[in-house]
């Protein structure tokens, strides 16, 4: 299977995203999705990227639901801040979060989650102490952000990428 499709899950994901981007299931879109899903992973195979080992898919689906909820909630919160006018002085700032997660794929997914959520940005990851530097648009309480990553995302990522 590795010669025909070096990264089958990536092929499937690329084909699905192609169809979603085109918002169509027409024959031309499906042919394009199949071509992208078949050809693009060979570029990654040339780089000899290590495959992803997923320990369990159940926490992956749970994490996807949590992330979707957080992104929608954060969109409304940031919109309210921007459109609501200056009711209180807002401060942005950086939060340093110690991580147990060390898997490179897990860290990459955490970076995508954090950066995809409006109002937050993955600023830096320091490998030696394994600390994440997170920038928050409306920083009220640092501990809340540490708890959010440590209790909401990290346990599921550790379970997925064990």
C-alpha cells in the first residue's frame, strides 16, 4: 500500500478538502480531488517524512468537537470586543505554559488549534523546558489559559499521540 499511496489518510484528507473548497461534488471536482489526493502525498514521501501513529481515534473526534466549539465561542468573544467598543481597558499579553506533550505531530496539531482560535496565537515553543509561549488578545487571567491548554487540549493530544 505504501507504494501506491504513501500516506493514505493524507490522500483522503486532501481529496475531502479539495471537494469542500470547491463546494461541489461535480465529476470535474471529484476528478480533481482524486488527482490531488493521489499526487500530493508523493511530494511528502520524497521528503521521507515520518508517518503519524495515532493511538486512538475516539479522542481525536472528541478533540475536534471541543476545538470547533472553542473556535465558534472565541469568534463571538473577539467580535464582541471589537464591535462592542471600549468598555474596559483590554490588555494583550503572553502566557508561558509548561507542556507534557512532546510528540512533534501532537505539538503541530496544538499549534494549529491555538492559532486557529481567534484571539490566541502560538508564539514560541522552547524545546528544552518544553514550554509554550502563547499570545492572548484579551488577557484577563493567566491561570485560565494554562488550565485551558493543560486540561482541555493536552490530555486528549497525549491520548491520540501516545
